[in-house]
C-alpha cells in the first residue's frame, strides 16, 4: 500500500546543498514570489466585468444570478462568479486572486488551478440560487428573488482552504500589524461573515456563497483532487480533516460530521488510491529503507537459487 506524507511546512529549514533527502519525499511547498500570468488574466476578467456593468447596467440581468429569472437564464449560475457589482469588490477580489494565486498555482499547475476556480464558482452559483429560493419560501420576502447575486468571494473562500492545506503556517496580513495563520483563516472568515450578517442585513446574501465555497473546496481537496505532489487522490492527513477547520473545543460537533464524510466518500475510493498518512517523515524514511533491504535480500536469494539450478540442469542434459 502506498504511503503519503504531509506537505512540508514552508517555515521548515531547507536542506543544505548536497545533502541527501529521503527517496520519494515530496518537494517542499514555498510561498510564491511573483504574480502568475493566469491570475493576471483573471484579474482582467474581473475588472472587465465591473467596467461592463458601468457601461451597460442592463447586462447585470444576463450575467448575475437573479433567482426569479434564473430558470430562463440558466447560464448565470456559471457567469455570476466573475462579475463584481461594486468597485471595492472588484479591487478586493483582484488582490485576493493575485496574492492567493501566486502561492497556489505553482503547487498545482495552471490546468488544475483553472479547474478549481471553474468548479468552485459553478457550484457556488448553483447553491446561491437554491439558498435564495429557500430563504424566499421561509421568510416570504420577495427581495431574495430579485436581488442580483454575483462576485468572486466564493472562490476566494476556497483559496483560503487551499492555503490551509498547502501552507498552514503561512501568516496572512489582516490589518495594521495583525497577522493570522492560514490554517485558521477559513474559520475566522466564517465567524466574521456570520457576525456581519446580523449587523448588516444585506450582507447575508454573501454568507451562503462564502460558506459553500469553503465547504465545496474542502470536499474536493480532501477526497477528489489528484495531488500533484504525492500522486495520490485526495488528502487523508489528519491536518486536513474536517475537525481541523475548527478549534479543538468544537470536536464533539465536528467529529460526527467528519465520520459521516468518511463513510460516504472514502468507502467509494479504490483501495489503491487510499493512502495512510504518516506524520513523521523519519518513520517514512526508515520504512522505505527496510522495504528496500527486504527487496534486495529477496532478489539476492532468487539470483543465488538460479545460479545453483543452472549447473544442475546442464549436468542432467549431458547425462
């Protein structure tokens, strides 16, 4: 059975030049230094969408999700994620895309990075439509049917989950001199958005997209993504489990949910694709060395047996 190792911490000391690394160890994931071309191109899309709305305000009806019109305009659940209606949203989404993308895209590759964005934005659009319809039936307020829903914030929430997986100890600046580690950002954003939903009622329209973006991205990365660093499907490590998204005090609530995910999704995985996490790289290295020694001993024994059998076979033929 294959064994997976957790992604190396970016704060760990890099090996000295010429030093030997354990065979098969995944390369370290380090923060990116430059904005990628893919992210720059997507920023043009986001800014272009905002400019288009300013020049042609009626285009909002054909690009954003308006629940009462979504059935004729089904494509809006796929386009809404790239349309920012206000300038602060366009600027914030562009900056978030640039700074998150420069760390994520080099680790995943351009194809997987774009696949992640399209998948998360599409599913978030579908869930935002369903949630708006549900709120209308619960509250009876028609505003939930006519309020345009759009924005890149669902995908940005998914980026935070990806950073937790790749660079959990990366410190992200919040305001002034306050920084928070990437592994706590998803929980912080959910709490902050939930509080703002009560303070500013209109902000409740953003909460479903943020939560669904984090939830869907975690499911995809946990169970379905083909990890380019390990070559395995998903990430079964304890550091990326569902309870790890929340403080330890919430484990009585999060553990049953995590077990439910495992029963539903892990049971469908093929045995060759399910890997046992090894938290200690030294143990993994020793286990590989033992396996190599056993293999060498078996090969040596087989070669010795073949050598002894060959003269015996020739002797029989001569007789």
